[in-house]
C-alpha cells in the first residue's frame, strides 16, 4: 500500500515527466488542476491530509519545493 507522501511524490514526478519543468512550475503556481487519482489513492490522501482540497494543496507544496530546489541549484552552479 502506498503512503500519501509516495502518492504526492509520484504525482509531481509524473507531471515533470509529461511536461517537464514548465509543468511542475505551473502546478507550483496554480495547483494540480485537473489531475486525477484512483479512488484508493484519493482515500489515502484524504485520510492523511483531511480533505481533497488539502490533499491537492500538498501536491502544490511539493511542486513549489521542487521549483525552489531547482532554482537554488541553478544559483549555486
């Protein structure tokens, strides 16, 4: 069984694979939009975060974290 953190990580990973950095930046700025999840995954997310809205916000926060980490890496390079 997946954890909520694994689901969040996988969602942002998939967005990055599909649309690259631009897609991750869009999620960071606007949220996950029309991302869909299996009923099982959404149940796990809601159990962890309390509501679908908070679960989707967790995905946005992870995208923001990754965008910030990429920006920091670029500055340090």
